[in-house]
C-alpha cells in the first residue's frame, strides 16, 4: 500500500472513531459538540498533525468533521496540535462552525501565538482547555474566545478569582466535567455560560417520584419484546396505544431498505416483515426517543448495543446476548426516565440474571456493564482508558456511530 493510500485509510479509521460530546448552554440546550477520539491503543484525543498530514489525509479528516457538523446542526470543538497550527496549513472547514481547542501540552511561544492569530483572522474561534493561569499564557488568553474550567480540579474560589482577573467582553467561560446538579448550579451562578459533562445527559432523580404511565407502558413493551417466547399478538396490542412508535416503525419498514412488493400498513405485518431481532431494535429506538432527551437516548442505546457486542465477543448464546442488551438498557433508566433501575426492575418480569447484575452488581453480565459504563464515563471526562477497557473501545465507537446514524433522521 502506498503512503497516500495508508494515510487515506488512516483518516477513515479516525473518522469512524469520532464521538460527539454535547456542550450545553445555561438552559441545558445544546450549543455545540466536541469531537473526541479514543482508540483501542489508549489515545484519547484526535489531534490533526499527529499523523503525516498529506493533502488527502487532511481532506478526509475534515470531511469527517464536516459530516458531524451537518449531522448535529451545531458547531464543533476539535483538538488541534501545535505542529499543525505552526505549519499554518489550510484547514478546509467552515470557520464559523469550528472552535479549535488548545490543550495544556502546547507551549505558548511567540511563534505559536502568531500562528493562532493567523487562524483567528480566517474566522476560527479558539478555546483554552485546562491550562495554567499565569503570565506565560497571557498572549493566548487575549486571543481566546472560550476558556474551559475543569470543575473537578478547580475550586469555586479559584474560578471566581480567575474570572475577576481575566474576564473581558466576549470571553465565554465553559465548565467541563460537570457531574452533579449542584456543580451545574454553582458554576452557573459564577457566570459560566457553557457546560459539558456526564451529568448533563441525566435528569435529576427525585426520591419517591411517581413513575409516569408512559414509562410503565414501555416496561410492558420491553417485557413482551424480550420474553423467552414473545407473544406477537400481545405486542401488537401494546403498540396500538403508542402512535408515535408505530408511525416511526411504519416509516422504517416501508423504506427502500426493508420494503418488498407492497407497503405495510398493519402493526402485526410490520413486526413479521422486520423479524423479531430488527423489531426489537427499532421499537426500542422509537420508544426511548418518545420518552427522553436525544442525548440520553444516544448514550443508553450505545451502552446497550455495546454490551450486546461484548457478549458476542465472549461467545455467549444469542439469548444471553439479548439479556446483556436488556440489562444495559435497564441500567440507564435513570438517564432515560429519571427512575432508578432497581425501581424500574420492579415492573418487569425478566430473567433473574439481569436482576442480579443490576441490583447486586455481580456476575459476568455486571462485569460487561461496568466495562461499558467506564468507557462511557471515560469519554465524558476525557480519561485515559484502563487495561480492561482497551479491547472494547473500538466496539463502543462503532456502536456509537451506528446509533448516531440511526437517530440522525429523527433528532
């Protein structure tokens, strides 16, 4: 394989490993997404220029970034290494849709500051991430549009002092690694305008909160879908009271991907044509979307499909693979519905191994769930992957890309 061909192949591999972490405003509305890269070699950020940046490679990488901009209909944050910025190479992206993120490993030399100024003249915005507040960084602070604050490693008093010293008109402060409602409220009160973190995909849990009827109906649908011998007639009856799910399913089954000789108009025929495996996938997708925010839906569905993939890699039976999927889905009921998984389990008649994995955190199924949740959290908090996670990161990336692609038309 020639060097250009290797570079193009490498670029395609990198594109497939993008994960998009939302960035929210003060009203918890999506403002942008940060493109993260986590490979099974332990690399935790995509940095343009860390590979030999031929023209073909650069255009392939930027093609992947542009696809993300179009898919999310939002600006993107990307990590760019010093070497690329110093080269002052042409970056084939729409500047108004890109925030270039500068990381702490960068040395703010005069040459580097001049390079940043050159990109700003083209219309790109810059964010400083987890850097040192000192005189050395002052020239870059003056060029920055966004300053990121790591809430796990910064006290409120420190942030208040930084803001008093460095704030100026037009400078935006972003609190990242937000994990609790209390952190969100506290940093919002300090004047942070943007927020990023694992907590933001989860609703606030309220003790004793009544489970909504729609969630109870979904519990019935899940129970029927994943029964040892599913009753199709019962599933049809349950879905008749869920028009949003049925309409979405009919759109899928009548699409060119599945349509055969004539269009399907009944729920029973729809399930028959898709088959139980696909019916489970699409019913759950629309059911989850009908009850929760898209961010949480993407997170939990990716968790479920990755757990299922791990079960396949462990050479478990098809039935066990379905059980891993369901266990991972139920483990995210707090994100999806604001209901703790133990309470949600009370409304399901399912395999005892699933209950054991979720309630007691024991067994091989619980091990798979822990791996996926750690990968998920590692993305959110930009943590280095552990040895236990590394063999499964590519699986997570692939499932995440598939879920995002499936949900894109309905988000």
